[in-house]
C-alpha cells in the first residue's frame, strides 16, 4: 500500500477540458465524493436518492407528499460556491431549528426546498434554482422525480434464523437487527420506480461515474434498481468507479467485508461492469480477496489512504481526489485530470 498524503485543491490542477463527473448516492457518503470531485473538475453532477422516510425529510414527505429533501440539501451544501456567499448559504441550509415546536428538527434547507417544490412543482427546476442561489459548482438531480420506498428481504428476525421477513422503509432497513438479503424499490402507490430523465442523460454523457461510499442498501444500491438509470449505468461509456465504505454500517451491513459489499452489488446488478474500485488500505484486511472480487466486476482495485487524519470512519476529500485521479489516469483519462 502506498500512503497518500492529503492535499489541497491547488495540488490537483485541472488538465485539458473539464472532466464530466457524476456521483450517485446519498447522505454523508455522497457529500465526501462530491467534495473530492470538485477538486478535480467544475463539472460535477450529483444524482441523489429520494427514499428517506425519517427525521425532517420523513415528516415533510408524509405531511406534504413531496420528495424527501434532506439528501438533496446535503448534496447542494457540498457543492456550494467556496466564497463568502456560498459558505453562508451552505451553513444556513444545514442549520436545524431547535426547541420543541413545529419547526424543531427541521433544517432550513429542507423547508426552502419543500416550499419551492410546492410553488414550482418540477424538482429539477427547484434544484437548479437553489443551485443558482448558492452559486453551485455543479448540479444536483434527484434519482427519481417522485418519492420512492425501499423494501427489503431480511433474515435473522425470527426464531428460525433462515426465515425471510419483508420490511419497508429506509429507516427500517437501515436499522434492522437482522441481515438484509436483498432490496427492491417501490414508487408511491406501489408503482414501478421511474428515473429522472436529466439524471439518466447525465450518466450517459459522463466521463466518470462514481457509486458509493454510503449506506450500501439504502443510499448506494437503490440507483441500480431504477430501470432507466440501471440501463444508463450499464450502457454509459464513462469510467465507472465504486468507492467502498471505510467500516461496515451497524444494522444493514454489520459484519460485511469489503469484498462482500461488491458481491451484494453484483447480485443486484449482474450486468454492471466496473472499471475501478477504490478502498482505504487500512480498511481491507485481505487485499487479494478484494482484488478478486473487483476483478469479477471487470475492475481493478486501488488501495490507498483515503481517511482524514486518523479518523478511520471518514473519507478525506483531498486524499480521495488523489486516489481517484490516479485511478482515472490508469483508465485512459490521463489528459483530463
């Protein structure tokens, strides 16, 4: 393993025309990826999960029937302009109201997005409007223009540990004490999930597409279960990169090895081929097993240091950007990063 020292934005100069990058995910994992990508290119598009049913997002979704705004808000904050105005808006968007009243626990950005959704209707128009407000370096798009529900087959919840129970909802899946075997997506009213057309086009037009890190069953894999988005991920000519988590997540991936994450990805999308798998060297106890699992997806495993100053559970955006740059240079994009 070759250690990578964290670097600042000025240590990663852009070369040639701007790389068109798309990152798929949700929550804090997607934020880390977006902050890494913006060190490599100004052309970054986030494609964000819309299945959250907990906290402020869940309340707004249930009460107003809108897309859950929380993960969209986090992606917007990650791509906000790095000037005084951008930093101010990012801080305001992330601020949560305290107290015990009706607003307690709501993030300002969630309420603004919800208000714009009710006013403008079109989620893409809403997110583009917020992007202008925040001076966004890139674009944020929803995975689907309608809220989605995650449904999972889970074992280990009954006396018969092999018995399969079906549970529904992102929070329920993320916190289950059982073992998640497989997930599915449902649109409201049990219809099939449909992709945001602009998100599909972004994947098809991209030079590089990143999947992960993040909650594997509730933030990463759902993108593969929207048929049009799945086909775009299979068909795109982009370099496809999977970024693995640093540690298993209590609940949905407790006890998972790094290679088990790839096995589960393959089970949910057997036609998907990947070019690179990025993992932190200290988080991989058996590198050869990971390399074998990556090869089964057509990928090369890249092991380096991508953590932040001793924080074993947090990706460092600059170190991740360096690892990603090295991976892209090995896959034919040496003149773009």
